[in-house]
C-alpha cells in the first residue's frame, strides 16, 4: 500500500486491521489484494506473473466496508487494464 498520504494510509490500515485483514509490506504469495488509488500500471502485470491470485482494488472498497460494517464484494472496486 504505497503512494497514499500518511493520514489516509493510517486510516486505511486501521480499517483493514479492524476487519481482520493482514497487512504485508512486501508482495508475498499470501497477498490477495493490492490497494491503489491510481489506474492500472504495467508493474501490476509483473506482480500477477508472480501471484495470479492478486486483485488490484481502489481504496473506496475499504471505506465502503467500514461504512456498512460488513465485508463487501471487491469486484465493483477492481482496477483493470
């Protein structure tokens, strides 16, 4: 989770942990979601080669989960090429 202002990063981290998410500093095989406020980037393709289970999602997904206080499908928030 990079390229977020510090205050937004802290808020996202807090919400993720509150809903039993685990934060990984590095791209490991355990990572399922990459939160990005930007559009599709070529490096995402490289990451998918390493881990085909990755999903690139907008931070709006995390905010929506917090607002509704329940897990929501990530698909509407997916970042695609």
